[in-house]
């Protein structure tokens, strides 16, 4: 199984002019493009381990929270499913 790379998904989001990136364990990642949520057909469903890695990676970048770099706004919201 390929390793999920959040950096590739973020780049895909920028290149697709996505307003949001949605990731959830057990589902394929999705981008919100022109108001429509579009699942990435080439992607594998994200595992719990992938999510743990994403949280750790993005936590290291928390100094970007709410700021803009190169015109891209970054915000991280963590929601727990019951």
C-alpha cells in the first residue's frame, strides 16, 4: 500500500484551486473545487496511521496557523468521529 503524502495532496489542492482539503480515516481524500467536494479517484483511502502522520506533520507547521504564505491560507481543524 502506498504511503499517504500530505504534501502531494496540498500541492494538488493548490494546483486545482481548491478552497478546502478534506481528509478522514477510512475515506479517500477530497478537494472542494468551485463549491463541490471532489474525491481524488487515484487515491487510496486514508488509514488511521496516515492521519496520525498528517497530524504530526502539520503540528510541526503550526506557526503557519491562520497566516498566509504565497497567497495560501492554512488552517487545521481536527474533528473526532464518534
